[in-house]
């Protein structure tokens, strides 16, 4: 599974900063993309997936799904908080650093 993460910042004409987070990955023959754009008052999230699932055989139909929604929290930042909580939960264990 290959994964690409990109964060781009742009200064708009009115002087405000626009930030876009995007993540693309391929899993089971399907291409997935999640893009989060910061706007005034929240975030616009766009998710898409397309392709033929490789585990469904040759008769599999092509899938092309897209959805957009608005949220007040950045979904990419939530993951970081969950990872921190998980680290706190197991902080009593001496975990080796594998990287």
C-alpha cells in the first residue's frame, strides 16, 4: 500500500491563508483520496475512491464514489490526538523505537 500526504498553504488576495491537506493511497486495487480544505468556520472534506477491487475477481464492477461534507474539526488532526492518547495509555511499557 503506497501513501502520499501533501500539505499546501496559499495566501489569498485578502491576506488570509488557505491550507489544504490531502492524502492519497491505493488499497486492494482501489485508489482512495481524502482532501481537507480549511475555510472560515471549519473544514470542507472531499473523499473519493475509484477502481475495481482486486479481491472481487474479474466480474467486479468499476467503483467511482465521491462525497463532500463540512466539519468543525480537521480529520487529520484527530488522528494525531488518538495516537497521543494511545501512547499515554501504554506509557508504562518500555517500547523499543523501531524507526
